[in-house]
C-alpha cells in the first residue's frame, strides 16, 4: 500500500534532521584546482587552494539519497560524509595517468583529513607524496619527449610537475607536432619541402614552388 503524503513528509523530515546531526568529513586540497564530481545525491565540490594559503579544506556533510522501491513508495537513505569524502578523493586521484614503474599512485594533492584543520604530519605526508608523483610525471614526460610519436601525449599534469619542481625542460610549453625524415630520421616539422639536415626532397612540388629545385618541364616540352 502506498505511503500517505504525511508519512512521506515525516520520513523526509527525519532524513533531513539526520543530515544535520551526522558527523562531518573534511577534504584537504594542496593545489589551486577546483574539483566537481557529480553524484546521484547532488554534485560534490572540492574547493581550490588559494595562492596565499598552503591548503584549503572543504567540509562535507552527509547527503540524503532517495529511490523508488515500489509504486508510490520512496525510501530515503543517508550517505555518510566520510563515505562521500573517500569516494570523491578516490576518483580525483584515480583518474591520473602514471607510468608502470611509478613510485607512488596517482595523487592530485587531495586527501581526507581527520579534522577541519589537517595536522602537520598529514600535510607533510601529502606534500611528500605529491613530490614523488611529480617526479614520476617528469620522468615519464622526458621519456615521451625522446619519441616523436609520443610527444603530443605530454599534458598539463606533466607541465605542472615541472613547474612545481622549478624545472625548464624542452617540453614545458605546448608541444608542436613533429615528423621524422624518412632518409636521415631527423626530427622535422610536418609539411617541410626539404630536410634541413640531409637535404632530402620530401615534397617536390613545394620545393619547386619556392625555387629550391628546378621545376619539371611542361609535358609539351618533354615531347619535343
């Protein structure tokens, strides 16, 4: 038998009251990056770290989720704040690309802390983990740079790691597409007419257009 409107309202009120009395959870962010994660109970936003602070803490409350269990019958369930925090942090850090021989798992500088103010040890451990993650990313980007086919895979995370370590590798800025000369294997720009290293003609029409080689004779002259 479907629940009456009064019963449903009573259950909703009880669920709302439970949210305000349930324990909070806290997520610390070391980086100036906002994370928004959609969930069935509503989006969860992790605040960015301001430039003038070493970290930012986001307080999370419990959420209420509702689902139908029959015609005209809805069940309300409390999702604990700590479960929300752990779930969101796991997704944020789990979406990062790490090499197979990485020293640490993916880490975006986001972690669940024990209280509204993280302890010095929590912050220190997170900073050390972030540094190790950055070192892995820099090493991976250096390896990619050695292969023209992989250079375009160098991304913002790799560049952020280099900047955080005060490094200035050749891939720090936007990587432009490159090609390889089929004769000498020198790295060249796509579409060049002549290889600047070995002089191989890679595009005869373009080379002739710019006077780099003699233009082929018209077909009528060849017959003569």
